[in-house]
């Protein structure tokens, strides 16, 4: 696994999802408490003040569903690439863990076992993100000159 692969497929999606949370989502989440603890709150609130008005033009799917999907993509792309030479059952187990957690959490929300609001779009985007993460990480995809590897 190259540094370029990790930067583009694992780190960048997390940065994008994190920025969406920090700039446009509710500030009562744990992420903001962590940012406050390390002294980043002034920077974050300055950024929120600068771009907050744009939230009315950003589709809900980007604000509310994309952050989970990019987390699933990132983890799946990392684990799928990391375990690509392992026995098939091990590869499938590790590379599907992020999708199972995300979709399982959505089902848990539907059942009232997990806090939050069930959203079928969240579940679908997480499933698509996992498929994309596996495709990008696969050796077969490399054979067609994967520009993301």
C-alpha cells in the first residue's frame, strides 16, 4: 500500500467528512468537545462563521449522509488493501467491518437500540461506499490503471 493510496483513499475522505461535520453540523457532537480540548475551537468557529451561510445551498445528502459514507469508504479501502493477500474469508471479514458497523448502526436506529434517526439513504450510501472501497483496493481494478492507487 503506497503513501499516495493512503493519502487519497483513506485520509482525504476522512478530512472531507470531518470538515463537513466541523463546518456545517451541530456543534453539540463529541468532535467539538475534542477540538475544544486541544484549543481548536476559535479556528473552527471562525470557519463556521465564514461558510455557515452556504449550508442552505448544500444538499442534505452531502451534509447528513456523505460523512458516514466517506468514513466507510476510507476504512474499507484501507482494510481491503491491507488484507488483499489474506485468505478470502479473512479479507471479506476485515474489509466489510466498516459497512457492517455503519449499516448495523442504521438498523439499530430503526429498532431504537442506537441513538439517532434511521435514514435509508445513509444505509444505501454506506453500502455503495463499501463497494467502491473494495473496488479501488482490488488488484483487478489495478489492472486497468487505477489512478487512485
